[in-house]
């Protein structure tokens, strides 16, 4: 049974600890000597606001999520004093909130290596829900309300998530233009700031256009799976019949109006990224796990972001300071001639006299 003892000192413990980058495996043995405290049922001992602050989901959503991923989890062995699926989930959510394996391990009373394993297992379990919670919808009306840009399927962009792999050399392709190591994550969101598509398997040096060119999404668009609707992207992407980008050198009022509407509508993806990283601060710090685990964390938090948005879970401030985002230098713009779809849109919708 879970203890109901007070855990008022937990935050002090968490912030007193610090993570390390290049420790030996023997350090895990030191952490394993930590005195196991009775594991608390935080759903009982924390009020609603404190629970949301610590775990980034409310109690209702944690209970629901646990039910969905329970078949993919098992209770940990005796080495870590038996960690229930609930505490595995709470430990993982705590990692998403703090970004420190040492701190979250101490939070539950396990070693750093055990915490790392739990975060990986739970994150992978959550990714099994991807097709349920991250999918393309064909609603365009909400986008039109933003800046009167018609027939928008979604807005697309990439963002960098910084990574660090202890005791191992990170492949050079993960070094981005700024010189740090990252995963370049491509995502599409809707007008309500929910993810409709996400791809986290690309290294930080990969150009946005390359990611899109090799994506399932591009193949689907080529097959006209979503009909006569457009993705909106910046000039790192190629102009396509199904992907519209800004006009680099507008020569008319119609082209200027097109660019203005395009920019306002495309801003949804930046807002989505900002909200996602604020809700799960580990994404704005440096993920110190294996690359495969980092990929799972990225997808899992995107799923949780959508769950929170769907259920109107409050966006509470993070407990940790999130540094400014990974400002990778702007990629070279792709200078391409207008296509017939863009010409038709300019003539039929962005004519000056119709605005």
C-alpha cells in the first residue's frame, strides 16, 4: 500500500540536487544507496494545483493515461523496492517537468540508471497512443478566422531539441548550425495549437526541406490524400502545389497581402512550440538520455500536449527556468518561381479590390 505521509520536503530535495554530465556507472551504485522513503500516493496528498504544477497533467488525465498505457508497463523489480506503474508514470512526468534524472530518481527513491530506464519505458508506452491523439484533420474554418487564408490544412515548421549523451560521442550529424547538439523536430499543428503530425528522428544538421522531402506526410500530400488543401511553411521549404511559402520579393499589393495573411496564419506553429516546451520544460533544457529515448520523450510529450489541449488542462508556469530557445541560424531560403496554385490564389482571393 502507498503511504499517505506528508511530502512537503520533496521540492526542497529536488532543487538541492544537481544533475551531472559525465559520471561513471559506479555513481549509480552511490545513488542506489539512497534511503528508500515510503512512496507517497501523490494523487491523495497533493491538492489539484500542486499536483498539476509538479506533474503537468491533472489528476483526471493521469488516471486516464495510466489506464491506457498500463498494458505496456510492469512493476519494477526488487532492486528499486518495487515501483508501481503509477509511480513509474509520475516519475516520467516529473522528468518532463524538471529534465533531471537525478532529481526525479530521488523523488521516487531509485537510482539514476533506474530512473533513465523508467523514463524510456514509460515514454515508449505513451508513443503507442500516437495514432489516437496525433492525426490530420480536414477542418479549415478555424485557420480562415485567423487571417482569411483559405483552405489551410495545417502549418509546418521545425524546432530544435537539445541533447547530451553522457560518456558517449554524439554523432557529428547531430551538431546544428549553432554548434550544439540537437534533434531537428518537424511538426504540423492546427489552428487550435494541437499537433497533427510530428517527426523526431532527424539530426540537428538536417535541413528542414530534407526532413519534409523524406516524410510520410509529403508522400500523402503527393497522393492528394487531403484534397485541395495547403500546408503553410516558411522559405526553408520548397513551394509545392500543396505547400505554400512566403513570396520572397513581393511586387504587388496582392502579394504583400498574401504574405501578411500567410505570416499571421503560420504563427500558430510557433505558438504551439512555445506552449509545448513551457508545459514540458525538459524540452527547453537539454535532454540527457540516449538519442532513442530522447525521440520517445519528444513524441510522448507531443501526445500529452494534445491530451491537455483537448481536455482544457490549465497551462501552469514551469518550476524551472527555461533558457531561450535553440536559436539555430536561419536556413537558406529556397528561391523558386510561383506555381499555378499560388498564381490562382493571388488572383482569386488576394486581389486588392476584394480585400
